[in-house]
C-alpha cells in the first residue's frame, strides 16, 4: 500500500516537475519513468501513474479555473465539448494526461521485464 | 507476454502521441491545448489578478508610469512622447496581440497562412484590390515625416518588447486554437491597419450593380430607382448654404453617351467581400448657448461591426506636451476619438464613393499589355505570393494599370470574355500620412490646430467634429475626394481612354464645412453632406433617417445637459416608420385579412414608433415593408443572372408619398394591373407567413428577433467567445443604431467644462483574453444604455493614489 501511494505521489510530482521544462508529452515521460523505476505489476503501474497524474492535473486545473470563476473553462467547454460544463473540461484535461501517463507506465514496466532473469 | 505488452502499449502510446499532438485526426491538438502548463489553462486569468508590475525594458528614454483604474483603463504618464507611444504599443500587445495581428493579416491577405485554403479567395481579393500596395504607399508617406516615423518606431518597439517577453504558454488563446505564433510587429503592419480601416469605411462600392441596373432599366427608370437626392434629405451642412463656384465646369467625354451611359453589355461580376454599407456613425456638437453649463458638448458614436475583442481600447496619454483621453485602435499610436485638456474630436463616415472600376482590354491572357489611348501599354505585374497552411504557396499575378490594380480578370473570379478585365481606381492607393492628423489632434489646443491637423487626412472620408473649451464648435467633411463630371463613376467606365480618368481632386477648401453656425449645433449621421446646390458631383452610400431625428431634436433643445445627450444617443424613435406607416395602414384591404394579419396591423396601429426592445410592432412593420419592397421591385429587377441590388429604402417611401400610382407598383409579370392596395395587402400576406412563425417561436419582440450579438472576430468558429441574445433596442435608421451585429461601437459624450466631464462606453472590455473578466465586462451596461464617467487622471490624482494598479516601467 505504501509502495502504491509512493508511486502515485512520485508520478504526480514527476509529471508536474517535467512539465515545467517539457511540452505536453511530459506525461509520457513521467509515466515511462515510473514504470521503469518502480517495480509493480502492470495494473499497479498503470493505476499509480494514472491516478497520480490525474490528481495533480485535475487539482491544479480546478484551482486555476476556480480562481478564474471558470470564465475560460465555460467558454472552452462550450467550444470544444458543446457542453456548458467546466467540470467536464477539467475531467477531460486530467484524463488526457492521466491516460498517456498510465499507458507509458505499462510500456516502461514491460521494458524493464526484458532485463529481468 | 512481456514483448506483447510492450509492443501493444508502445503502439497505444504512439497512437495517443499522434492523435493528441496533431490536428489531422481531431480539430485540435488536445494534448497541448488542454495541458495544464502550456495549454489554455495558462490563459485563465484570476479574477483577483494583481496587475502591479515593475518592468525594465530596453528602448525607452525615461521612466513611465501606467496607472490602471478599476476598468483596466491605462493612464500613461510619460516624460517623453515617444515613450508614451512605446508603452501604448506594449499595452496594446499585452491586451490585444492576437486581434492586432489577425486584423493586419486580414488586411494583407494572409489569412490562408492561418486557416488554410478556405481563405484563399478572401486573400486574393485583398491583394487584388491593392491593400498591400496601398499600405506600402502609406508607409512611405508616414516614414517621410520625422515625427510620425519616430512615433511609429516607438510604438512598434513597444509591441515587440511585449512579444519578445511573451512565453509560449502565455500566448493568447486564439493562437493555441489556430496553431500558430505571433511574428514581429512592424511599422508596415500599422500602415496595413490604416488601410483595413479605409477599406471598411471607404471600400463600399456598387459600380457593377449600377451598370447592370442602368442596362436593364434605361436611364429614366434608373434615375427614379437609384437617384441619390431624397426629398427628406437633411444634409450635414444645412440646406440653403451658399457654396463657392467650382473653378471649372466638368463635362463628360464626347463619347460618354455611347460608351458609358448606353453600354451594350452587362457585367457578370459579383463582389464577395463588400464592406458593410451600414458602417457609419453619429456625431454632434452643441455650442455653449444651448447647454446648461454654457460650455460646448460633443457626442460621437461610431457604428461598426460589433466584435470581441473590441476594435477600441480606452486609454489616457499624459505627456508634458498634452493630455489626451479616448479610445485608440490597437494597431496605431495615439488617441483616435477623444479629447484633451482644450478640445474634443470625433468622426462619422462620409460614405462618399471614392472607388471606381475601369474596363480594361488586355492584348492577351498574359496580361502584359492593355489598350490605352490608341496604343498597347505595358502593365506592371506584381506577383502576390499567398502562403497557405498545409498547402503549396499560391502565386497570383496582378496587373497594374494607369488606374491601379486589375482586380477582376480571367483568373479571378469570373471568366471574362475577350480578355476584358476590371481595374480599380481607389483613393486608398494614394500616398498619405493620415496618422499625422491624430498625432496633431491629440495635442491640438484650438480651432486653428484642428483645421491644420485634418488637412493631413485623405481617406476614408470623415465628418470630423470638433468642440473646444474656448467655445468653438465645428464640422468638416474631410478627405481627398475625386473631382468628377456628373454621373462619372456611377457605372463601370471605359479603360482605354484617358478622358474617363478622374480630373484630380475637389479642392480641400471646398469640402463641406460649418464652423460656429448660428443654429448653435453641428451634426452628421452619414447622410449626404450637402444639398443639390453643392457644386460638385458627389455620389455615395448615404443614410437618410438618423440625421432627421438628430436635427429635429437638437433644433428644439436648450439648456442641454450630458443626460440629454445620453438620451439622444440611445433614442429609439423610428422616423422612417413615422413616414411609412400611414401608407401601409391606409392602403391595406382589411376585409381580406385573417385574424393574425389583423393583429399584426393592430400592433402597428398602436405602436409608439419606438424600436424598444420589447416592442412587437417593429418586427411586423419591418417585415411588412421589406415584403412590399420586394413585391414592388422584384418583377422589374429580375434579370435572371447578373448582380443587381434593391433601391435604397427611401426610394419607395418617397415615391409613394409623392404618387400612390407610382409606375413600379404594377407587377409586369402578371396580366392584371395591380394597384397600391393590392400590393400592400399582398405584401402583408406574404410577410405574415414569417410573422406567424416568429409568433409561435416567441420571437416577435424586437430584441428577440434582432438578437443583438457581439461576435468574436472568428465569428461562427468561436461562438462561445461571443455574447448573443442582448436585449438592445434601436436598429437601422435609428439614432441608437444597434442592429444584429453592428452598431454603436463606442459611445462618448464630452462636456468642455473645466475640468472636462466625459462619459463613454463600448461593447467589450479592455482585455482581449476570453479568459479574463475584463474581456466583456462593459457589455451589459452598454446594452442598458449606461455610460462610465471617464476618469481623467492628473498628477494630483496620482499623489492621492486614485488608481487600482501601477505599472512602473524603467529603461533597462
């Protein structure tokens, strides 16, 4: 459980830190690194990266959007999702980073198995 | 197993990377677009944003302080004028960068670079009417004048200082939506902006439609339907004014009858990108003799397309030389409509025709030679390179003639027979430094300074209004206007004979003007500037009815206050309906009407003639009259193919007021002879089909029918960035000229007391960021007809700390 929590937290922090220097695909890198470095099964690799990144993204965006009274989120949600729902836009934003991090974590994990005897 | 998992997830990762990183699959690269650190979330400006800043920037000479008030209006205090323009550029870019670049890309015919092939026809049109050529000529003139050049250089440097400091993650939302990045600003882009405004305000023309109408109708009927002197004309310069005689009387060429007035063929050209003919404005100034304070009051509300971000950006510029306040154009330095400590100034569009087409005969399809004065003359060929997003650059060869660029030829847009083509002569192409006028007006102190400043302005023609603390009021229609023989330029002209060329320009001293008239007020509302005694031929696209309401009201007003002026700018009285309603009500055969139709008639009968937001009679009246226009004219104007346009609204109204047996009433396509009763009743029956539909949808109220909307510049591609469903009254021909997406883009009233009292509002907000609370925060108050008291900050206010935020800008 501790390991799972640690992996989740590391995924989130890693994603945030990499995002300061790298473009949007830093979620792949964060997931890949967690998969490579944290020894877990496939499901745990996916979930920890997914949840860690999702929490960071959704938390950060929710805070940013709340300070903005969701002015922009409403307009963008209507524009691209055709829904007057900032929450949905926040969720979609979080899911994109989370899914990419999660699948990259499985890739990293399976790659590590190549070297395991 | 591990190889299989690795392979599958690697493929999934690659697929996700591709799908989320490109516009090939989804319309947007959602990976970056919704990313928390580089995507749109970085544009979500906190509603409690702290705009205090300390900046060190290269390029300024001294310290500049910018005080921002609670509406985010900057009050720039600079020791050097050029520093003020530098900071104005910086602030324009900070708040409106995407808009500035998009508008100048549009001016230059470069939209295909952003949106791809769908804009190619628009871009070609811009190039072919010579927008870039015109901007080059303007820039040369602006950069020849040292003061204009230094002001522009500083302004451009300020914009670029902001662009260079901008992180990619903070790019305006529209760049992220469309997937491109800003380029460096240049003085040339400011020149392009002036030409975009010139095209908006002096780019409307109907030579092709009028040529076809003349051919179809013959000269007598043409004059009836398309004459330009309404009986109810209330010109800018009052009827009865005595004008100087022109130096020489201009006569048409001897061949005009056969080659011009009775040409044999019609023209198969339809122009797709005409500016809105409703682009206009109201302005007036009343002298101290008519005001409660004893000081003049000036009012101005320019009517333009209502857009977000707004065309206007409010600003105060305080330097040792002057203290100007008003609205500016993001794209140009200085205040465009406003006032300083001594004078106030504003504009309405002149609407004069300054754009003519000449029919050119090329020798062959190479477009290298054209026939002119009995010989083949070489064209100058300009290769326009139009870059297209995700496609090969399009090369468009535009031939330039003695008149100007050939806009329409075989390659654009219609295949023309016998190597004929149409070249454009347009004052916008002339070299001029119109920016100089604003730089001088900003620091003008009296009537003489105003008179000198406006001489620099050549296009687009404007009614320039003026009031001063010294008590002067003035108006002058100003620009360089072509000198024409009667009817010259109404139709497409022969391009092989120099005798059809413009004969120069009307002397500037003969431009219509009125300084301190005995009436105690001056005004304009896009009407014809002068009555028929004005000694020059001045065709144009003129409004009739707003001027009548304004003049009626002003003539009867004394002890005028700012509140009276606010009421007048928001006046919804429909003077056209006042004149037209009796015709509809007197000639409708009521016995033929069903219950719904009787109700529509009853609504109109009981109407107070105001286009108020909740009024239903307006919708009934407008639909009925439009239906009558179509019923009366469609039969005669149905030529089956070539471009035509319905006569102006005043034509039918005035014809029927003069003669209810107006010759066009009869439908020539039926064996019966229809009279006015028949046609008025028929028109209502036809209109009632739509009116019933509106009634069932609960859209019979004027504001619901009109649905006033302030669109984003990307129009239907960004509807959620727009504000629609606004409950405005007003409309076409009404002083409150608010139409569906067009109307008062800035309302300003200035009382020339000491201190100056000024009020203003525009339908937008200071920020161009759809993620800012300052993006559209003025719109609700604008809809209600409210104003903000403009805070004219002085050094005492600075010491007293009467500001919300402060930007300190120092040389690096």
